C-alpha cells in the first residue's frame, strides 16, 4: 500500500514551522518574557512554558527535514545520476549538508539559549548556514537537470524562485549575523537599531528557508514512497509484506 504523496511532508514542515514559531512568540509576549518588537527566535523559546513548545516544534521539524532531505537525495540519485555530469557529487554533498542542518535544528530546539547557549547557537548557525548552502546546492542541481533537457517538470519559473530564495536567504542570514555582532559593541540608539535589524533578518531567514523547501513541491508530487517488510524464514523464499 502506498503512502500519500511525499509532498505532504513539505506542507507539514512549512505549516509546523510557521504555526509553531508564531505560537512561541505569542506565548512569550503574553508572559512578558520578550519584547513584542520581534525578538530573536531563540529568545521566544528561552523560558517555560514557551520553551516546551519550542523544543517540540524543532524536534518534529528536524525529523521532517531529515526525511525531506533524504527523499530528495534518493529522487535525484534514482532518476538523474546517469544523465547529468557532476550531479552525483552535488547530490552527495547536499545530503550531508541537509542532514547536518536537520541535526542543527534539533540541537537548537533541545538546548535553549538560556540553558546551554554554546550548543544552542552552534545548532542555530548550523541550520541557517547549512540551509543557505543546501538551497544553493539544490538550485544548482535543478538547473543542471533542466539545462540538459531531462525534464521540464516544474519549468524554469520554479528554478528562478529557487535561485531567488537562495539569494534572499544568503543576504538576510549574513545581515542577521553581522548586524547582531556589531550591535553588541555599539551603544544605543544605534546599537538598538542594529539589534532590531538583526532580529528582523533572522525571522526573514527562517521564512525564506521554509519557502525554499516548498519549491520542491512539484518534484515531490512525482514520487510515491512504499514500505516493504520482509519476513525472515528458515526455509523457502522470504515473504514480502507490503504496507
């Protein structure tokens, strides 16, 4: 029995991320744990009860992200390895980067900024910079596939949006990191302005990364995943049970 199309994972990932982080923000503001003027995402999950929601959201999202990255890897390997030069290398690197990004999201959610800041910020940097690299790798892979006329599924518009979101994500991630670092060493009001720029850029980065994964939707509609359970027997041919 086949599952629903795997594109549902992309939708689930985007919805859970959006609703989850919005919920932690609302709860954190309600309990006066953060300022309502867009704090860092990490700060919205620093204190209970919102920290519990933050951990849950990041854990579920990291698992979905891992599945998305793995399915994308298998899809490219199965259909295009024999036709596109260098795509095997790009695809393998994208798998490693994507898995590390998923693990970074898990770390950031499991170790709150107020409890274990070193681990938390290591995870945060991994998901953001890993996400930037992954978006560029997938954009290049999609362009290579399209360029050699292997498929027109999704078309040039989808590839354009992949590159556009990759550029935007790169810009906002760099802006968030650089302005945040400078703001720590500059007194108010200039320091506060840079701090707000950094927090806004971080939220935009989370948004553009989430949107990037939705650009894979058209490709994922072509895939159906099946699970087969093989029953071990002492004699004869093993029995395959389709789930």
